């Protein structure tokens, strides 16, 4: 909404939004790791498989579709 009314700041607003999204995503991963450390490291293969299949792959697909 802001990018429509503040067109001169469109690039800056996009960068700020992207950085906030990235920080929230990283914070989410850190909290998951801290809360489930024992379970994750006992089943590390399944955790890596989960990250690749359900967390990272959709982000890559969306990125490739938008570029």
C-alpha cells in the first residue's frame, strides 16, 4: 500500500520489508533450534530434509517464479 502512495521510496520500502522478513525468518529458525535442540540433533538427517523440502524449496521456487 505504501509503495503506491510513496513511489519515490518504492525501492527503499521493498528493501526494508525484505530485511524485516529475512530477520523474522532467521529468528524463527533460531527459536526452533533452541526449543528442539535435543530432538533435532538426534535426528539431524530428518531435520535437514525438512528444511530443504518444506522451508527453503518454496522460497527458491517463489524467487525463480518472480525473476
